[in-house]
């Protein structure tokens, strides 16, 4: 199996966990040297924390494990295009690569609304790959919101 798909499947599993908890189903993993170094899923409601996005949780866990706030060489896999806050965190952490599944047409900070992660105006550019397991990521989100209506 393609490593990008393998790691995105783990992010999808975590997104399902978020959905089961009543949170918007977004999951993320940080991979360093072929191993998962951090996992996260959306928890802003449960944590009463607007920054408790899947990407932030995964980055925090990976940084703690590395003992460094910078994660050079890391890849972050996430089911939904990161928002501006999370895209900024990827740049601040010096993440090398971002792989995401579905675009976020309302809040996307990487492709849909802004191009923050690989902006030439910033001191670090993240390589961006989009659409990995995109249909599955979109279906999970669509199903979640259809159930809530």
C-alpha cells in the first residue's frame, strides 16, 4: 500500500473518533522517518478550546516526543485542508510536507481561501499534496453534517 494512503487511513480512523464524540470529524497524524510521532482529532467542544484542532494536537504530541518545537522532515496527514491557524502552525514547526484529503471551501488556509503553507512571503514553505483518499474524507464529513441536520 502507498504510504500516503496508509497514513491517511489512520487519520481517517481518528476523524471517525472525533465524529463519534460529536466533534467535526477531522483526524491528523505526524509522521517522522516513516513512523507516527503524533496523533490528533478535533476536540474544541470537549476541550472548550478553539485551538484544539486535529493538526494542533498531532503537532503538540510529535513536538513533545521530539523534545523540539520544530519538526524538520516531518509529514502531517490530515483528512481536511488545514485552516489558517493550523497552516501557520505547520510553517512555525517547519513541517516539510502536508498531505490532506478534502478541501475546506469555507475555511481552507492552504488552497481554498489562502495559500499560507507554501507562501513565498514566509520564511518556510511546506510541500503540499492534496486529494489523498479525498472521496473517503469528503464522505465522512458529509455524513456527519447530514446526520446533524
